[in-house]
C-alpha cells in the first residue's frame, strides 16, 4: 500500500497568512494526488485534483504543486472560511490512501 | 446538482450485520464508479471499497475484504454496502462518494451515516 504522510498535523495561523501543507507519498505516484478540505460535521470536499487542477468554484488563493512523491498545497491569504482540516489522497492505485490530515486553527 | 444521501447506519453488536444504502441523484449514476470511505477520529479517512460503473469490478481494502460487500443498482441510482461479521473497529462514519471519471478521484460525497459496533 502507498503511505501518505502529511505535515504538519496542525498549525495555527491568522487571517491573511500564507500557509503551505506538505504531502509525501511512499512511492512515486506521478501527478495522481488530490486535496480535500473538511469542516466539522461535513463531508470532505474536493479542492484540487491531479496535483494541480483547481476544481471549479474553488478560490484562486488555493494552489498546489508537485509530482512524483512530494506535493504541496498553498493558501496564499487565509480567509475565515479556510480554517478546516485538509487531506491529501493518492489516486495512483487501490487501496486508495489518505494523508493523516492537517488542521488549520485560528491563532 | 449532484447529491448522495446515505442511510442505514446505527448501533449494532459485534458479529452482527448491517446494510448501508446511498441514494444518488442529479447525475447519470450508471456512468460513474462509486466508492465507500469511512472516517474515525483515531484513523482518519480510510477508503473501503469501489465498484465500477457497470458493477462488474470491485476492489476492497484488506481490512474489510470478505466481510463487507459493495454493490449497486443502476436502475434505482443506488449504492450499497453489506456489512457482515462487524467488529468494533468498523465503528465510523461511512460516506459514499462518486468517482470523477477516469482514475480514482472522489469528486462528490454524501454527508455520511454513522455506524457504531458495540455490545
């Protein structure tokens, strides 16, 4: 199975801050990496697919990069609605696997 | 508008069975593979199973292989998860999710149904 490791597991930040989350795969997965946002009580929401493709309707302050084993999600300027937990997921092979999540909290 | 609604969760004793359902609407259900994913506070998000659009191909996580069975009824727009020989570690919120198209991207999720396995 492909292991997905996210860092940090949590961070505290303020509105307007630039935030970067890292996801590392245990083997090369090309660009087959998705990012999800989850708010308490809600299902995960797909933000970015295929490592860099922003889903329609997702604000442009979200961006992502990477290929192979190392990937990043960046929020250029945090808005109040961005305080949530973010997960990466590899779509290279089954079993599909998720990172452990990064919780962004208000400082 | 794409929508999935799960049902069938509840409290069940270890060793017993439960059947989850997911009613899909707002898209051509028979054109998409479908997944079950579960979430626990301790283990985070765990992919459970996927079924192809025509129902012929199924893949499972090792942790559920042989106990949980995914199926679908395209005439009803419904996805199912038959859960047998339940264990306490199966306690989780279970989500159904649509596969985007080619590849394994889960683009729309239901709100989930909670399963608690406890004596």
